[in-house]
């Protein structure tokens, strides 16, 4: 499968940096407890110094949401929502080991991290503007149609696997106890985004390789027109 950004996204957000990890041998009792605790502790420590809204990583996403015509404090990127919850509740929810790990990494780096069950993604995945015909499976059970022009993660069958870019993922490709292979996507827009998504990718790759015994396939997309294809990138690859 290929992961890419549309020409609109390439032009509108040229400073975007993305890390991709494709991993197999996922199971529901994956032991990443220590790693999750360590990442969460790092996020908690940072929150003792300042609130998430002033983090440079979050500020960059707020500017992007404003540029898309969205109110940033109404539609928060995933990392801001997680940090806000951690600050208020003192903990992050536990859902599935892989989700817990990605959420903790997202909070530690203040960078949105999406994880998709690849068995429920049809063909390629593209971050693009919606035409309004796509289908989004909400966790409530409802089927929604994204707004025309809204940034979504769309597959070849018109399924929207995320709405408002890094705001909300779909139930359709959510990781569950039946998930065996997954695609992890970390995106950042701030000045040091390339450095940070690289570090996040390396840390997640190390944690997962120790937990599942297999090194994830990884890539960095550091130029606006860079994409990723599982047929072309083997092991560790840097694009851009």
C-alpha cells in the first residue's frame, strides 16, 4: 500500500514532517507497560512546566487548523487532546497495548500519532481534501460524510479513516484485539519537526522490535511530495 499527501496538502503545508512505521505480529497482550509508563512520565513532567497550549508543537497545529478554517480550541489535534486529558486526569486511558504506546508517545513528543489496522484499509491511503462523498465510521456507530474540503485520511474505496486531519480517527480501522498488522503515522508541523518525528520513529521502532521480535518497516517523509510504499521501502528508509 502507498501512503501519500495530495498536491493541495503538499502546497498548503510544506513544512510538514511525517514518520511512518508498518508493523506486524501485533497481539492484544503485547507487553509495552514499562515503555508506556516512561513516555507518560515524560509528558507529565513537561506539563508541570507549562500547559500544552503553549508548546511549540501544539501552536503549529493550532495555526494549521486556523488556516483550514477551523477553530483550534474546538477541534484539537490528537496530541493536544491527549495532553489536555493527562493534565486534567493525571493519566491516559488504557485501550490496547499498541494504542496505549502510540498515545503515550504522542503525549511525550506533543505530536499526533495515528495507528490504523491495515486489514481495514482498502488499497492506498492519502491525506487529502474530502469531496463530501466519503464515509466516516464514528465510534457512536453513525456513518458521517466529511465536509467538502475537509482534510481526511482516505483510502481507495472512499473510506475516511480520520477527520479534520489529526483530530479524530475512524472506528473502521481502529486497532482491536483482532489486529495483527498496523500502520503508525506521526505528523508534525513545528520548526524542529523533522528531528522530532525521526526521534519518535526510532524510539517506537526500538520499543516494538523488543516487544514483538520484529523490526518495523519505517520511513521518514520530510519533503512535501514524499510518499511511502511498502513495496519500495524495506527496513529503515529516509525519504526527503
